[in-house]
C-alpha cells in the first residue's frame, strides 16, 4: 500500500522551513502506515497538503468551521462512511482528502511549547492524516486512542511525546 502526496507551499514556507517537504512526507507516510486498517478500500491513497499562512487558514476555518480565527491544521476528508467508494480514481487511488497547515500558528505554538518547529510540524501532519483516516478526539476514549497512536508514530520518527509539553504547563 502506497501513499501519494501532493504539496503546495506558499506564503513563506520555503524560506521558513526548507526541509518541509521531506519532513512532511516522512510524517504523512508513517501516520498512514500506522493508521490504516484492513478495511481500507484501495491499494493506494493520495493526500493533498497546502502549507500556507494564518490569513488563508483563518478564511477556511471561518467558512468551514464557523470559527473566525487561524488554527494550526485543518483536515478535509474526501469521504465519509456513507460514500466510501465515491473517491476512487480510475487508477484505483483513494483520495483521502486535503490538509492545510498555517505557518505562523505552527511557529508560535512551537515557541510557546518550547519544542523544535520540526517536531510540532510533524505532529500536526500526523494528526491531520489520522483525521483523514477516521480518527477523532471528540470523546475522551477516542482522544486517548488518537493521542497514543500519534505518540507512537512520532517516537518512531525520533520525536518526543507531543502531549508531554502540554501537560507540563
């Protein structure tokens, strides 16, 4: 099973984090491998990433979530349980969806949490991919499962538990 990744960098990403594509690819593939189940409907999958700024994310957040503020990551799943077969391309590639990440918010949060930008960015990529695979954190039990999986994935990538920094405050 393979994951195809499309990345569009805009509004300062290349200058701020030249290794973003390499880091994103490693994190997305690790999350996909860890989060996919036997019920996955295709051999191959594709995710599109938009790396952009706070202003763009704020507009999307307002339009799609009715929250007029930037956020670190937005995930837009291409399907839900009711139309699982609808997003297969002619080549049998499953279109998982889109993930949008805001540069300034990620920079600010990494600084506030006293963690490397690369670690926080990787966490947000993993978090977004898991959302596209159907994981959520609305209920406490689901949140524990998702956070545990995120921690395991990030450990394999060489990063510390992302929730440890939050718990220390």
